[in-house]
C-alpha cells in the first residue's frame, strides 16, 4: 500500500516546515458554529506531556444517522514544535470495547503554541463512549 509512503513524505515536509516557533491564526470574529461540547475526565500519567499539550475542549456529534463523532481540540502549550501520538478507543453501553480499524496510534505534529483538532467516528452504532489516548512520539 502506498499510503505509508505518502504519510512519510508529508511528515518529512511538515517537519522541514516546522522551523518557525509560533503559529498565527485568523478566524471569523463571531463564530457561526454551535458545537455540542461535552464534559471530560482527564487522567494524567505523564506530567511532562500534560504540561506540553493541553486539551481545550471536546465536541460531540452524530453522523450517518447513528454513529458518534468526537472532535478534541488540543493546544501545544510551548513555543517549540512538538510531535505526539494519539488514538481513540470506543466502548458500548456495557463498557465493553468495540474495537475497530480506527483504533491505531497516529502521529500529530504541532508548531509552537499551535492548536489542532483530532477527530474520530465510531465504527459501530453500539459505541456510546470514547477514550482519547495521548503519548509522546518515539
């Protein structure tokens, strides 16, 4: 499959472009979006990662009529570029893992002070809840 090669080339290009420390952004002054923010519970087992990457908010929606979609906004709290890995895991109403192809570790690169969103769609309508796991890239 050629996808890993494309990802590697894209990551190389992104890394080469990360020499600037901070990211400036612009957006609409009065947002037209009405996100459905959900409360979250955080378990920090890596204090240094917890200080580097902040969770700004968690947004939930339903897509394709019956599948949960979660979007988490993350912020690099430091001026230096960072790379982390993340994955979403889904569970059903009984707390049992639903598994799925989307539950793989993925890399995510940040510029200094950059905010990014990561999202996932449940692979089963039985999925009612999620866990987002973050780790320092190795």
